[in-house]
C-alpha cells in the first residue's frame, strides 16, 4: 500500500520549506510517533512509516522535484517509487535514517553503532523585545530515563534477564525475503533485538527499562535569535535505548528548543533590520519636520527634509536587532507614508481650497518602473 496523503502535509511543512526545515520536522514527528514511546499503538506506527516515506521523497532533490511536478503518480511511474515502508521493520527504518534519528534501534547491532540517545525537541515563544535583549525560559518536557528500580534491564528486582532462545542472544534473526530469493536479517521478534528476555517484569517500567520522566529546565535564549532557530541544550535528551545500552551508559541526546518569535504588528523584520511604516501629514512632507519614531525600546527623532515624497525610506542606524553572533545591531528602516485627512473642518477646507488655487498640478505621466513593480507583486514572483 502506498500512502496518498500529501507529503508536505504529512511532514507538517510548507511547500517552500528548505532541507533543514524538512529534516527538523521529520525528526520531531519521528520522535512523536516513535514506537518506543507508543507501545502497541498501530496508528503511531503507521504515522511513523508515513513520515519516513514522505521524508525519503522530500529530502531527495530529484524525487522532490518530480513529486512537486507530478505528485505521487509521477514517482511511481519513473522508477522512483522508493522503499515500501509499510512492509519494513521499524528497526530497518531507523538504520536507514540513522543520521537524523540518532542512535539505533533493535537490529542496529553493527560495530559502527553509535551509543547515543535520542534528541528531543520542545518549543518556546518569545517577543521581539526579548529578541533584542535575550531572555530565559523555563521549558518542560517528557523524556524516557533509565528505570531506577531495575536499572534499565526490565527485570523484577532479584531476577535477571535470560538469554533469548529464538536468537541465541544475537538479537537478530535471518528470514527468507521475497520468494526465498535472498535472506533478510531483522531484529529478533521474541526479544525485540535485546538478545535477552525478561521472565518476571519490573513493575515500575513494565519490563521496558525506561520510564517517562517530566523535566523542567531553564534555558537561555540569546539576543538576536530568529524565528525557527533552535537552541541546543547538550545532554538533555534521552539516554541510549535499552536495546543498545540497558543501563543507559553512553551519550545522552540533546534537547533542541525551537524558538518562535511572535509577530509584532509595529514591525517587519528583515534579518537584523526592523522595518516600520510611519504616517505623516502632507505639511510635514512639504515643509519638512522632525518626527518621533519609536523603536522597540527607545524613541528616536528623525528629520524629514522639506519636499520629501511619500514612501521615502529613512534609516536609523543601530536601532534594529543585534546579530546573533557578533551582537552588532541592525537598523530601523522607516518608511514615511502620506496620510491624507479624511475629515476636514470648515477652516481647513477653506485654507486648502485657497492653497489649491496656487498649486501647480503635475502632469500625470506613467511611471514605467511602477508598473514593473506592480506586475511583480501581482504575479507573486
Ligand atoms: Zn524497571
Ligand atoms: Zn531474541
């Protein structure tokens, strides 16, 4: 069976997502539907496999292009069908995407196996003010830690796990593949790749050797961070899985704190620059004036020379946001826009009518550059 749900939808990314975003989202979802986290949950396993299929396509530029152009049918018809994840072992999917999912699972008992736990991800939302100054947040998340009662081996205290008789302690078994043409090695179904079976299960972890633990942590968010970037907290992920390291020795994974920056209706952010549109009166543009512009934390005076046109762009240097690495501040870009009064008092109307009599009304000539700009905006390119 091949899934026909949209791959972008499955991975919860937009069509314009780049490789990093696709990878990040896949890792997050693979962890969410992780079979270790969802024991005996067929829906989770199905979602896990669906994500693997979507990731296989979207992470490969050639397949992605075919998919973007021709959809699922295109991939089937061009010898790019990829793996049939539904008939694959969860263990084999793990070893396929080992570099992203971290660690191994079950069958990955090879000599190059990394004894490292899974990375975890959580997210925080911060304001533009906090981007300016940097901030701290308490994050809460659940992770699987070594069961303290059985020290991770899953056996009831006083008993020990016994060597699995199906695989003789090897953790893997060979099965005949398609029509007996070749043999496939996969994780032993009896011991789930551990090589040993627990006769009397630890009552605190139901024999799994790991328990979900709720953890709280204060995390520093550096000034200048961008929406979608993550702060990595080394060693706050999970210990290696029991199949690889029952007692959890090895390297813990990391915690990635994904940062979302709240929209601020006053500003548009462009890198470290902030863009602001400020409304000014016709007289301020025509006669020149000094206006007050409020950046995130300060009020600045901005001189507008006489004869300034609407949509003129000014810059207040250093009034933007700090660069994440250098700390150097970007600029505040101010676009002045003419505000035409919608209500006039009798006196104002009279004055304007007097003024209008003296005015040189410009001859309207088509501005070609304007039409080019507008065309670009309309075609959305
Ligand atoms: Zn236990
Ligand atoms: Zn076994």
